[in-house]
């Protein structure tokens, strides 16, 4: 059995600072690692939690979906690469990069934090099924982050899922 093919996506939290385009910087860094973005979401205020207040008092989130199908087993490596890019941003970091993947049924995100609903992969990296696609819509779990559960990212996730469907069907 071959490894499942998925669409690599990443969420990027960044400050809206005058004088420097942090999101553009992240896109440039990730292009070197993962290739050209296929789609990029609009920005949304990250205001449903203050968990990342240490980065900046006001943050935005955008998502990037990268071209081609990838192996789902690379999730831990993507998170390690994202951590390295975060470290290059500034000390302490000024961006947060959350890689994951979308397939026909789920959104999976990588994390360095353990919790009851996360599965250990390797190298200090865990995987979490953050949302599922059911009855033609994205459905949260009781542990899903409030911003994801709100539906604000559903349009991007659906677009990434449709790319997966197209590529998955072509590759069968």
C-alpha cells in the first residue's frame, strides 16, 4: 500500500507591522522549501484567543496551499522546517507557521505540544485531526481551535480540498 497523497497547507500568524511584509517574507522562505503556492487565503484577524500574544498584540492569519500531492508521512518534517523558518524571523519569533495537510476527509495539523487528542509522530512532533469534512462541510471537534471552529477558514479549506480531489482523481 502506498503512502496517502495529501495537499500541503500551512497557516501563518504574523503581525501587521508598518514597514515590513512578514507574510511575504514567510511565503518567500517557504517557496524555497516547498515550491510555489497554489492558492493563498485572504487575511483574517487572529482574535479568538490571546495565546500568541508573545509574538505581537495584534496578529493576522493567512493560509497557503502548495502545489502537487505530497506524502502524508512528511508532516513531522514539514513542522521541523517551519520551526527553522520561525527561528529565522526574529528572536523571539515574530511569526508562527503551522503546517498540515488536507485530503478528502480531514484537515490535519502538526504541533510540538502533546495533548490527549494528538498522536505522536517523531522528533517531538504530534499530529491532530483538527477538522473533518462531512456532509459537504467542514465540521469541528470539541477540541478544535475556536478560530477554525468558527468557519472563517472554511472557504480556503474547501478550495484546498477541491485541488486534492482533482489531483487525487487524476492520479488514481
